[in-house]
C-alpha cells in the first residue's frame, strides 16, 4: 500500500465524477428528494419523525451501492484495470482510493439530506452528529458492498440487478416494515446477518436518546466492521493474473 | 542470455481449455525494435499479456529483464499499451496521464514529454471520450511511455493511423531503441515488418518464423515481406 497512490486514485475518481455534473447533482439531491416526498406522503410530523431517521440511512445506502457497483464494474471490464494491475499499484490502493472518493461524496450527500430533513421538521434532538456519522457509515456500507458484488457481475445489466438481489431483502428484513422481534425465527436469523439491520437499529437508538450507550456503540462497530470486511473482500477479488 | 530482454521457453497457454499458444520459445535482444506479427487470432495479445505477467501460463517460462514475468520489481520497468486503449473516457488527456504518472511515481514533466512524443499536445485538455479512435490509441501509447521504461510492450499501437503519423511513431520507436529501450510491437500488417530489427511471426499459436527482415527475404528469395510470408506459408503447407 502506498498513500500517494491511494490519494491519486481518490483524486482521479473524483475528477471523473466532476466531468459528469448530472451524476453529481443526482448523488447530492436524490436522497433529499426522496425524504421530501416521504414527508408529503405522511403529511404528519409524528409519522415522519418515526420513519425518517432510518430512511436517512437507507436511501444513501441504495444510491451508493448502485453508483459504486457500476463504476467499479466499468473499471473491471475495460482495459484500465488490466493496465493498473501491471503498475506499482496495490489492490488496496485502488479499493481505498474508491472508498475515499465515494466516502467524501457520501458525506456531502448525507449532509444535504439531513439539512433538508431538519427543514422538513425532523427533530434529531441532541444526536445530530451521531445520526450523521451513522448515515455516512450506511452510505459507505452500500459503496463497499457495491464494490464487492461488482466482481460477480460481467455486465452492467447484472450489476444493476444485484441491487434488488442484495439490497431489497436487507430493506425488507431490517426492521423498518415490521419489528425484527415479531419476525419468524428464520427471518430473524437472516436479519441478524444483514448489516443494514444494525444500521437501521443504530439510527433508531440515536434518535431515541442523545446518549451513546453500549448497544448503540455495538451497532456502529458492526456496521463499520462490515464496511472494512467488504472492502477487504473487494480487494481480494481483483486479480493480477487472469486466464 | 545477458543481453536478451525477454526469453520464453516452451511456453504453452490454454484459454478456456483450448491451446492458444503451443511450444513457443524465443529471445528478444535488448535495445532493438521487435515486431510480433501474424494473422488475427494467432495469439499475439495472449503472448504480450504473458510477457506482462497478467496472463496465466499453462506450462513453460517467460523471463523478463532477468525476472520471471509478473515479478513486482518489473512494474516500473515495463511500459504496456493494451490493444483496447486503457484510458479513462471521462478524464481529459492530461488528467489521465497525470494519474498514471502519479501511480508510477514519474515526474509531472513527463506528461508534456510523452504528449509531444505521440503528437497529442494540442488535445491535452480534451476529454478522452471525445477523441477519435486513433487519438485514443495514442493517448494509451503515451501512458506506456511515462517513466521512461526499459521495455515497451505495445499491442498494435499504429492501428488506424495515417501514413504520416505511423512513420513518426516508427521513427520514435527507433529513437527509443537507439537510446537503450527494448520494444516489442505487435502488428498484423506486413508493411510494418520492414521497420523492425527482428521479426517473430506467429501462426496458429506457434512460432512460424523468428528472423531479421533480411534473413526472411534471403530465405524465400522475395524482396517484399508480405510475399515472403506467403511464400513461407506455401512451402510449409506442401510439406
Ligand atoms: N478472454 C479470452 N478467453 C478465452 N479465449 C480467448 C480470450 N481472448 C482471446 N482468446 C482466444 O485466444 C486466441 C488468441 O487471441 P489473441 O487475442 O491473443 O489474438 P491476436 O493475435 O492478438 O489477434 P488480433 O490480431 O485479432 O488482436 C483466439 O483464438 C481467441 O479466440
Ligand atoms: Mg490482439
């Protein structure tokens, strides 16, 4: 690993995004638009306050999953990855470069969405920073999973379809539609091994009380651990030598 | 073997269960321009990928600059231009080169040098995606020239270029060889063979000829290399 090369890679990915202003605009605004839509669907501040914190984590998760999987798939299927693999660039340099670039995008995206939610009447109490931190972690989790699954896609069509395959089950089981305790044993187990469950749980806890307790800290550590694990596995899927 | 830059011995490569290269052995002398020729699908790209260490080898060995192919110590010493240009369509030419220069640890001034070498200085601030096919190929060639590598592996670098540009690039190749670089340049047009110091001709995955252009002409009694090649094909087929 080499910090100069990692930083150069992050800068390169951000420069690529800069040349695509429409994508940047959508990255920054889509979660906010969805949150606004949600506010008007409920037309009730209490119901919005109940659901909004969790969705503040889920929407960036979904958006970053898609963007990251398509971007890295493009790198994998064009000659640039083969070329990079013949250069003094570590596989982690490439993955971390992507992670840093998309991490910065995630911070901006979540920042805008949280601002819009506050304006729409969301009451975060004293835990604004905790909520921001968890939402950024959620976006990073989406990005890391997107990077990882792009290794198993050989076309953009496949990559796009990994979204309903990997993301929607996590959404259904994360406790947002139905409390996890009320699910059947099997579904409960499944939701236990899905990282989004911990993210949504953490957002619920963070907005319920301003204190950082052990359960909340555990949730945050689980999500952060999953991000790192997915990034490491993603780096492992890059091959220098192919058949 | 001290002055050979690349040496392959009994190389065999199977892709999807089928032998693409069989029993390929050759050496590439240092500081020379070496042509790798042969019909489409004969295994040129596969052989160049093996030299770069990105192609899994079924049997045999490839030695590059004194190391086994793919050795991490070689990564700064070899420049490679893939057949499909390896450049980012959503970056400008200069941004793209600056990124690869940073990865290589090459000085930033290298970007201007290589842009001049491939005659793309006028396009430096254009998006790669808006370049013509030939311009994009030259951008990819410029990346290969970054950091003044000792060995250049170029997969069809002159495809789609006009005669003037082609002539310029071949002069560049010879200037680089005179300055101590070893070049391996693939092509499937025989009229470029005459510009090489040595020729390695592949056919159906085996070495069909490994000679100098003059040697090939003498062996066949033809002055034109394309006719010499056809003559060889006829001779071998009647055996
Ligand atoms: N990714 C791949 N997987 C399996 N087989 C492949 C792959 N790429 C190429 N081949 C096969 O390997 C053989 C040699 O291909 P290669 O690309 O090395 O040829 P080439 O001489 O470079 O051709 P061209 O002049 O058209 O570029 C061909 O028969 C091709 O079908
Ligand atoms: Mg080829």
